[in-house]
């Protein structure tokens, strides 16, 4: 399975501080990678490096292109959405389609028109007349019609209502995704896309603290509702996170076998959000 | 619509089970095609790999078969097969514990069948 | 970069600024055509005052008589040139203002409404973008105005033709002679051709405004003017304080952008054809330093767009 995106030893310093410190990532065809982290963790800087928007040290290779030196050529095969609602307000939908057709070699105008035909957006409307949800649909139509192999999404659903968010991901999965393509998404709303991701990477203070595919992650982490009497024993096994509420202690374990845990209490699978909180808190200590 | 998935079982297994139930109940008929991976991924907001795994399992269990270029189709006779499989699972795994509970509570067959609406 | 990208990018600029590209020249043209027509309809005789700017005693008939007399005169060439130039003047004045507005806005608007994030997600190089905006502001935009002016002139000529046909019945006016000696078409051509030396002359100003458009985060107009004023004030202060001769920078700026009597007269005397005079005058104002400075500004604009748009 070929790697479409390869990042090695990516580092970006702002003065003394490293916004991104020795990050290694690789995304293969068919993967949907979520890059999750708190504000200031370095997600944006990583993405900027991938898109050739900033200087960096280390190597970044996307489909064989160097994003810094071959940016324009790379954008023929790489699509990205920085913010779903930034289409120019003065433009008409028909003009946007004409512009894309004239400027992007991989743009399939009829595909975009087909997509828009399913909405109730008229080609004669100006972007400023459309609601935010409709603008997202137009932007998505334009992106879907580019047969990009790599799609990079930077907090794509920020500020959108739930209906629009759901529609966004539905369309992405139905109309864009194939086994030959890959997607990188950065987001805060991990619960929403937890099941959509095939892989996840947690980033904190410029470093990747976890990078795993979502199946294995469920096997690796276990959430245990620990019995009162077993608490000390449980602590021996070094949980990465522990929470006590109303007499109930819940602990999160990383890589500890099922057998060792079964005597301590009820074992369940944590959600990705649970794992994220646990790992982040641990790193912060 | 997104489903509420059980946290403790892998989602692909739950999906597999769901297809089996649908076949059993007759919602998916024999000879009918399963919806495409993309379609299901979009509807349920799951990644396509999860769906593929469930579909692969259905293929491995010979519940569905692949028709070139057309997708996955439910094999004939599946409804009956599902019925007998689920019956067996129920009788061997679930029934014994229900039976012992019935005995514990000293309920007769009459009680069980006529008191259906009473104790809600 | 290919031709399709180029033409599409130009189209996009026109769409974005359609109000000032298409509507404004059209409105001016209509005003210019309508105003004298209304004048003719309402007040007889004032037409000659409008056109020939002399003696209000001259009437319509007198006007045609004069034409009959001067039609073969060399001066007619000059008169018709003056007429067509005058017609072009309002268009060119407004065009200049619109150009300055466009240059200040062209790289600012996209950052203000964040659409730059969309533009830069497409395979259009920053070089092409900056180049296209320069081309549009310097050539295509004035081109639209020149087109409107030319069409207005043509319309006037058609009207004049009709009038002369009707009115010239009693006068011996040779239409072909008129056309011949007025050299209307060569006048029109030179107006268009003047655009090139004019652009080269004004290039430093255009480039400065584009640069301001690119780096200012708000109030680009102020950014365009104030630094220049500050530099001049500082210079004035230094000159005054040290009791120096005169302000060098101020002198340079005013010289560069003005056309003095001397310039014009110099060319007026040794040219046989009046229509070439403006081109000679304008060409003389182009300077290597100006072009070099423009190149520096343009490169800075490009660099900023490629490296700092997203901050």
C-alpha cells in the first residue's frame, strides 16, 4: 500500500519555541487520518507545512511533490479546505464553476453540476445570498469535482450546525472517498468523526503522542469500572488516567491484558474521546 | 441516521449482526443487493473499512455472494438458514438461562403466555 | 500556467469589479451622449459654443459655413483632434481614478473577506495572480474606458454624418474631404497606442498601490498616502533646519507626474502631425529609475502574496 503523504522529522521553530517538534507521519491510500489535539498543539502548523504555506525543517512529500517548492503543481492533485465557508461573496455559483473549469485541469464541471442539482441552490445565486450551509455545499461540490488523490481538511465543520456537519461527512464518504485516495482531517469534535476515521494521531505541544489505527486502539485501551476493594491493586498496573465520581472509580489502561484487568471490575471499551482525554491528561502531568 | 453502537463489540461485528437480523426479518430479501459500501458509510457516518470488514465477513460466512461488477447479493435460502442459525443460538445459548429464571420464579406456561401485558 | 488560466483569471477580475469596469464607463458614455443632445434639443445655437468654445453669436448655419470654409484647411485636423481629445478626456479622467481604486483594492479585498484562502487552494501561481491584476489594472481597465470613449466618438460621428448629409445640401462640404483631413481614425488609434507609454510612465504608481494593497491589513488608502507624506514632511523639516537649497524628493515626485508647458511645446514645434504629440510627451516621461522601482515593488508584492497571505 503506497504512502501518499510522508512527513519525516518535521520541525518548525518560532524563536526558542518549537511549534512542531520532530513529527513523523505517513498516510497511505484508503486512510482517513484524524489529527487531534488541543489549541496550540501544532495541528495548524503541521497542516501549513503540508500545504507549503510555511518554512520548515525536515522532509514533507505529498504524492512526490515538495509542497514548498512545487506548490502550484501539487495543488493539481491535492485539494484542501481551510474553512468551508470562504468562497468569495461577490461570485455567482455559475461563475465559480466556470472559473474552476478554466483554472483547474482536474475539474469535472458536470460532476459538480450533478451534485448541485440535488440541492436547491440555483446557479444564478450569488454566494452572499446563500446560507452558510449552502455555501458549504457549493464548496464541497467544487472540491468533489476535482479528482484529488489527497484531501486535507482543516477544522472543516467549525461553526456549522449539526445537520450541515452530518451532510458534509456523508457527502465526503459517498461522493469523494475511494480506496485510492486519502484524507487528513484536523478537528476538535472528535466524537463526531470517531467512527469515520481509519487512523488517528494525537498531537500535543508539537509532538505526536499517539498514532494508531482506530481498530487497534480499541484493543489497546481498556476502561475499567474498578471495585472499591481492588483500587490499590489496580493502581499497581499503572493506569494512564483515573477518575473518581460519586464513589465510582474509573481507570484507563494502555496495553494491559484483559486477563489482568478482569478481576478488578467491569471492563468496557473507551471511546476515542475517552482515550484522547486520558492520553492528553497523562502527557500534561 | 447514525446508529448508537455498542461500545464493547467491534462495530463491524454489530453491522454484520444487523444485516443478519434484517435478512431474518425479511427486510432484505433473497437475491437482493446489499447497499454499496459508500452508501452505508455515508448513512451511518462510519469509515468504509469498517463496512468492508462486515461485508467480507458476510461473504466468508457465505451469506452473500459477489456478482461481478454488480455488488453483493443475498444468496437464496438465506432467510431459512438465518432462521435456523438464530434458533440454534437462542436455544443453546440464551434459552437455558431464561429457562432457569422461569423455574426460579415458578412461572407456568400459562402465566407466561397470558400475562403479557400485565406486568409492564 | 497556460492561456486558459490567463483568460479565466482576467475574466474573474472583471466579474469581481464589474461595477467599475463596465457600468461606470457605460454611464459616463450615456451622460456624454445625452447631455449635448438635450442641449441641442433645448437651446439652438448653443451647440457651437459647446464645440467651438467661441462667440455665442455663431449659429447653426454659421457653423456649417465655417466647416465648408475650413474643411481643407490644415487647422481642421487640429480642430477635430481637439474635439476627439476633449471627448476622451472625461473618460480618461475617470479611468485614472478607477485604476487607482482598483490597484488599492485588488489584493486587499480578498484578504479582508478571507477568500484568499480559497484562491490559494487552487493551482494558480501567485506570479500569475499578481501579473494578471497588474495587466488588468494597467491595460484592460483603461481599455474598457477607451472602448466606451471610442464608441461614443463613433456615435457622434454617425450623428454628425447624418447632420452633414441633411444640412450640407446648401453648402459645398465634401464629406470625404472632411474625413480625410480630420484623420479621425488615426486620432483614435493613437489614443489607444498612447496607453502603452502611459502605462510605463505610471507603472511606479501602480506598483506602489498594489504593494500597499498587499501589505496593509486595514485602511489601505491611508497606507498609500501617509508614508509618502511623512517622508516629504521629514524632508521639508531637514531642508528647513539645515537651510538647504530645496526639497529633492518633492521635486522629483512633482516633476515625474506633471506635464509642463515646456514639454508640450518642445514637441509641438517639430512635429508635423499633431496626433503624435501626446505620445512623444508621455514617452519622454518614462524613466529607467521609475521602471526599476516598479520592478522592486512588484517583486515585493509577489513575495508577500506567496509567503504572507495566510497570517
